[in-house]
């Protein structure tokens, strides 16, 4: 049995590269989001388009950071379960 921590360390396990299938519900919401962004951008003067584009880029960084924090918290919780199961048990 391979050591998952060692595999992760050596780069043989890259969870960020795992892809998930986009559900129809998520596809629909993404389509709506793109449509609304295009509509809003079309109504804005050039200066405001640039400001809005910069806002969108900055806003998109938030979920990435939040997802990272959630992943770390979940990983730690899983490690605590494993510890309680195999060490404390």
C-alpha cells in the first residue's frame, strides 16, 4: 500500500487536477451569469467596462481563497477522524 502523504509530497497526487462533471443545474446558472455579465457590460461606457472587468477579476479570487480554506479545514477534520479511529480507538 502506498503512503498517500508521500505520494502527495512527491507530486504524484494532485487533487487540484481532478475534474468534476458540471451538472445541468450548474451549467444553467453559469449560462445565466455569463448572459447577465454580457448585458451589463454592453450597457457600460468604456471606462466603466474596465472597472467592472477589474471588479469581476477581483471577485473571482474570493471563491478560490475560500475554497482553499475550506479544503484545508476539511482535510484537517478528516485527519482528526482518522486519528480518532486508528490511534485513539
